[in-house]
C-alpha cells in the first residue's frame, strides 16, 4: 500500500481524534454522508447518525486499506450505507418488540391499520393458533422478522433455552392448527360434493 506521508498523517489524526481530522471529516466527508442518510429517509436523526458513523470510523480506522483521500471517503460512505441500512432494519423490527412489552400490552393492535392485508391475515392466524402471547411473539420475531434465537433472547431478555423451547412449542401448535383447519376444509368440500350428488 503506497500511502503518502500526508495521508498517513491524516489517518493518524483520525485515530487520535485530532482537530484537523475533524475538519477533514466535517468538510469533505459529512456532506456525502448526509446525502446517504437523506436517501435512506432518516433525516429526522441526521446529527445522531453522523456522530454514530464518526464513532465507527474511529473504531475501524485500523482496518482501513485506503491509500488516498478518495478511497478513504468511499470507505466512510460504505460504513454510512451499512449503518443506515441497519438502522432501518431495527426500526422495522421495533414495533414487534413493543407488542411484547407489558407497558404497551393494551395498545398492541394500534398500528394495525398501517399493515398490509397479508400481515393482518398472518396475525389473525397466529392469534387463533397460538394462545400464548410469548410464543406468538417469538414465532413472529423468528419467521417474519428473521431474528436469530440468540437475538430474540437478548431482545426479550429471556434465556436462549426458553426461546428455543417456545419456538418448538409454537411450531407444534401451528402445525396442529394448520392440519386441523386443512382437514376441516377437506370435510366441508367432501360434504358439499356429496350434497351435489
């Protein structure tokens, strides 16, 4: 890697949180970072995100392989893009977590008007199939929002064994419910067919 002495100095200044590095970040990097934030429609938390991204740059600067200012800017843009994407993902998951909180238990379906018809149908099916609120939440987090069992355990502040057991029970209840409803449909169709004859 052929870094100029001036560029090496800039990298060192970023590592040390030097004022000149802050000037570089504010003047040459921040405008493009803010553009990425706006493109992700996260303008309501622009300054917070900028601070989080700066912190990530400071933490990860040792892994940076850039050998010029332009490469460094691209590296920071990449960090920004991934950070914004992760923020959006976590915001999409947040309403589900609120449903399990005991403080918001009464307001679980407040945002139902915003959800699509498929989401509403899924929720109805889960409500009918799973009477246990915790099992419903765990299944939804796992299979609708793609959380891993470890992430679910952390978010709900439960042990991984509790989450895995709840997943197994919930899958068993769902399987039973779906088989029963399928058999009922088959019986109804058979009954209608017999009435025609």
